[in-house]
C-alpha cells in the first residue's frame, strides 16, 4: 500500500470508517502526514456571504453569489450524525497516534471557497472534532512548514522569515480569535490592508 511504499503524505485525506487506529499507527511509524481538507464539503453548500468576516474583502456581487438567495445555499448546514461520528473517530485516531495533521483548504478551487477565509474555517472544524487550539495552530504553521520543507518559516524565531499576523484576541482561548486580525506583516513589513480591501471590493 501507499504507506509502506513511502508516500510523504495524503492530501484530501479520506477520513471515515476505513481509517482506524492501526492505520493511524502505520502513518505515525512511517512519518506520513495527512491533509484532511474538511471544509470543502461544508463551504460549497453553506451561505457564507452573510459572514461579517467576508464583508471587508469581497465585493457585493461576490457576497450575493455566496448567499442563500444568490446561489441556493443553505443558511444552516445540517450534518449527518453518523457521518460526523465516523469523521470524529478517524480524526481522533490520527491525534492519538500523533500523526502530523497539516492544514490545507483547496482555496480558490471552486466558487465560494475564498482564500484566507477557508483556512479559518478549517481550523474551526479541527477544534470541533477534538483538536486543541495549540495543535490546530501548529498544523497551520510549524508542522505545515516542516512538511513543505520551508526551513525558514513556521516559527517566530531569529533568522526566520518575518511573515506573521498580530491578533487582538488570544486564539488559544478560542480558535475563532484568529479572525481578530489587527495587523499583517510580510517580510517584516506591515501590509496596507485598507488598500488591499479597496482593490478586492472594486474588482
């Protein structure tokens, strides 16, 4: 199988009944990482246009396309209880086996899967399924950088690239606080977020 063949990782990790504890232990022993990519299925159905977080970065036309009236999206997505429990069980099997989980989103792959926003939602799903806030942040930063072989990224450390966000609230208390962005730095320089907002909204 692919694990014993030495594959580096699984993208769009199929988390379900087939991923049990023994498979998770195999993944750990081989150092294989998993990118669950769980948000894609939810966001393609959900009316995310009403989310205030998107109001600053998308045009009115785009927001309407992502609303319930504009594209027959659901204001509230109902999850299948059995499927959710299967997902939770396989996700926790990965956690218990200390398998490296890497955040990935497929942002931009389909309409309604905007860059940035999808990362926040993916983190929120990880917490819902049993990950701690610290584990989720590491999945998006240091662990992701390690498996992408980005040796100067993923940590706030001397000699590393100064690409980071400054938050107004603590994400270790609530992962949704990753949305409370006060400033963004790229290469050590503050990003002019207002000009970027204006550019996106006028597209």
